[in-house]
């Protein structure tokens, strides 16, 4: 027989018989492909070598009554009680055999050395080594699987009566109990008053059936009285006699998802008042959100070796379509190659990787997975495969996008309503939004900031809803008192929006407050100067003035383009940021194209 890693085996040969050495080594090299063999006839040198190196087998031909030779074996036994010895001996005296047995030497080759006997002994030795490595390998894999589950889930064990016997760190963290407070207690220490007793009756009736696994959503109460929600799977652990010895519980925290669902419904109700389509959408989102868990394994090259039913369900692919292939079939083009290069770099460095990945299923539909990938290493610390635990969070991502879209629509609607009170058209807020987006890009703001400004700028004059129609719609010039009243709209708009935690509404509050500030510090309401004015306010100010001058209002006719440009040049470094003025003038054709596209 041949062990697959024979070329990695090492042998210490302590022998003074050249004929025996030559015969044994010839067989070891030719039959077993073992080349790492160190030979010495000195017991002291042999022990020094043993302390420096790892040897799978020690071969010796010395007498078992020689004190130095006995001492060598005894010292080696102190270092490694399981060390494999092969003794080449004539055993002329019974005492030799007794001493060998006492030293736990199991393998013997008798003089004169014969090929058949050498092969029998080393076949047995190598099989023993192979079994030892196999056991170590299996134990290592088992420990890594345990670690993977322990790191990615909330885990507990209970005896047959439901008494907690183990809880991992994640369990203690979410329940706010320490381990000593949990061990020996029933799980009802965590029971929340909102949970019906029928749920737990159903769970016990299910798991007491040895082949049944219970799955459901449970609301728990932490030590401090706070609540949390978990997606729980409980199943029985059986012994060799098929008797239940304990129960294992694996849970995933879905508190944030459930809370966010409620928050979303409140947000949509409050911000989309009057938008019938959005209200209909709320009802659709009241359906329960399913939290799915997928488990996959790949080899070191990313080739899929195992997928569970959940992953097939989410991806739309059958197992036979996935096994033997990579995950490129579900990769979404929105995620660049650099993203996966960085992920693989972490994994190859034996780091656990976690992140949210956008994928596409077999029908090209998008879905999002909260993914944890764990490198699995063998006893030599070499990566042998990767396992991945994934939770489908597509619903929550869709909901998040929906609330952002709703904010955009509500803000635009609010801006349009405000402009209509001033006898202005909704095209004004569209143009200001597009002008602001273009100028922000020219200024060098990030794509996220440019988008935020475009969505928020339509409500720059939202405060005008509190200004009387007699002022807003006055066809002539305002009196000093009327103008002072008009100026209040900047602070009113800010106060209307400032308490929101949403990015778009926070940006809108800043724009409403600062779009009438001037570069030279003579603006209102706070007389801010230069860079103390937020860049969103500076951009909106220029875009708003340009469009207002170019549009017909209740108190004026539209200005000629030449006259508008002359005023903007005059107000450079006075009313307007000089850099923004230069960017606007140098790219005037792009702004005029927007003006033509969104005519009143």
C-alpha cells in the first residue's frame, strides 16, 4: 500500500549494521517513495536529531539490554508517547523482548532481514500513520465547522428537559446574560409576553419527534427588558441508540429587519401623504419578510463542491447546474473585479470575510446576500476549502431603496407645490435640480453628493409655504417690511426639515437655510461668508438665480441671456462663489441644454 504523502514522511535510522541499513533503505525508497531518511550509529547524536526534527518512524537495531540504547528510547517516549518504533533484532534473550514490550515497541524485523517482512512491517506502520492523519484531519474539519457556525449564528444547547447546557458568545451578547446566568436555566428565562404559548407547545411537539426539526420566528426578552427577534431552528441530537440526548438551537438575529419594516411603514405613511400609489405599496410591504439562510462549500479555486436547497431556491439554479462550476454564474456586473480580488486576498490570508454581495439569479433578477465566508485549514494550516453562510436580505434592500425613492418624490412634490403658490411652474424646481447636479459634478463632488444635491435642491424655497399670498404673488416690488417678511422663508424651511435623520432631508434643510447667503457675507439669514456657506447652498444659490432671471415671474418678464450673464459676472466673488461662476460660464452650453429640455 502507498500513503499519498509518503514523500513527506521522515525516518530516523539508528543502526550499526550496514547490510541491514542498505536493504531496508532500498525498499523504503523504491516501494514507498520515502527519501527523507537520516542514519546514525550514535545514540547521543540520534537524540539530538530527534529533538530538532519531527520523525514519523524511528528504526533501531540495538540490544534492549544496553543502557544507553534503552535510555534513548525512554527519552523519546517522554517527548512523544505515540512515537512509532521499528526494532531490528535477533532477540537471543527473553529479556530483550520483555524490555521492548515495556517500551511499547510494536513492530519487529528479525535477523536476517528479509524483504517480505520489511514490507509487512512498513505497510502496517504507514497505515497507522495514515489513520492518525485522517483522524486529525476529520477533527480539524469538525472544529472549523463548529467555529463557522459559532461565529455566524446564535447558538445554544439544552438537555432533554429544556435546561440550557451551553450558550455561545453571540447568545450571551444578544440576551445580555452572562454564561453563568444562563447555564442551568430554562429557555423561558428569555420568553417575551408577546409570544403565544401555542408556539412553544408546537415546538416541543415537533422536536420530541426524533426526525423533526422546528423552525420559526421568536420574540425574546433580554436581561435589561429590551426585546429582540430571532429566526430559530431547533433540532434534536441523537446518540448511537437513536435516543434524544440534547437539543441544539441555531438562531439568526432579525430584530433590525423587523424594526425597519415597522419604521418603513411609518415613514411612508408620514411622508407620502396623498400619494395613493405609495399607500398601496405600503400594504404590499406589510407581508411577512422571509429570512433565508444558504450554505455553500467551494474548493481552494472557488469551484462549488456543495450547495444546500436554500441557495438553489434563492439563485434559481439546480444543484447539478452549480456543482463543479464557480459563482460567476450569479455574479452581478455592478460589482467590479477589484471587489472580488480584495475578497479573495483576505480569504487567502485565512481571514474570515463578511459583506453584502449583489447577485443575479438564473432569470437575471437581482438579489442581495449578507455573506460570511470562512477558510477551512488542515492540520498543517493549509487552506483546503471555503464554506459560506449567506442570508438573503433582498427584501430589506428593496425596502431601503423604496423609502429613498419616496423621499425624492415627496421632496419634489413639496417643491412644486411651493413654487405653484408663487405662480411659478414645477419646471423651475426640475431645472434647478439638474443645474445643481451638473455644477456639483463640474466642481468635483462625489457621485453620492451630486445625487444628494439633485434630490434635495427642489425644496430650497419650502419655507415660502408660511409666507402670505399677498407677498408671494405681489406683482410689483416689495416694501422693506414685506421683503423682511419674505426673508424669513430661509429659516422657516430649515426649521421644517432640520429634525430628520434622513440624508436627503438633512441636505434639504441646509440648502433651504443657506441658499440666500452671499460669498461676501452680506446675505441672510446668518450672514455667512465664503467657505462657511455649505457647498450645497453656494451651488443652489447660483442655479436658482440663473433660472429665476431667465423665467417669467409675477413681478417681471424673463431677462435676455446677455443681461443674465453680465449680472452673474458682476456678482462673481460678491454674491457667488468665484470658482462656481467660472465653471458655469465655461460650460454654459450644457446649462442651456438643460433649460431647453425643461421648458415651462
